[in-house]
C-alpha cells in the first residue's frame, strides 16, 4: 500500500522592511484554500537536537485584543493536546488552571 502525502502551505507577504503584511494558508485535505490569517504559530520538534523550532508571525494590523484571545485559545488547545499525547491528567489540570488565570488577568472571560 502506498503512503499518502498531505500538504499544508503557508504564505507570507512582507513589506519593504520584511514585516508580515498578509498571511494565508492552504490545507486542501481540510477544505482550506488560501484563507487569510492575522497570526500564526508553528512548532516543529527536532528529534536530533532535542529542541523545538518555532515560527511565530503576525501581521502589523493584528489587533492586540485579538492577539490576547489568540494566545489564550492556543494555550487551551496546547493543554488539550498535552493531555491526548501524555494522558497526564494532573499536569493537564494545572495547565488548564493557568489558562483560566491567564484569561482572568487579561479580562477575557465573558461577563
């Protein structure tokens, strides 16, 4: 049986100072074609060096209030992924407590 390949493409349009002006991405398997985004975070594990490599980008018109929500939602998603990957319920609960604290301090919770 042949392996299947799935492609995810990220495009970054830069201004003259190499600051992102526009981000877009395509993931055809997910039904996403050239969708615009205001921010992205990508982490890749380098098993040889035993370290994570990261790309964090946001457009210059990304609002700060949206960035705070983006970070909160990313932290919550990372907590869920950590739980699925490790089944470490105790640390997952600690991470979720931090996410709640983060949201409270930034006043992100809907009243």
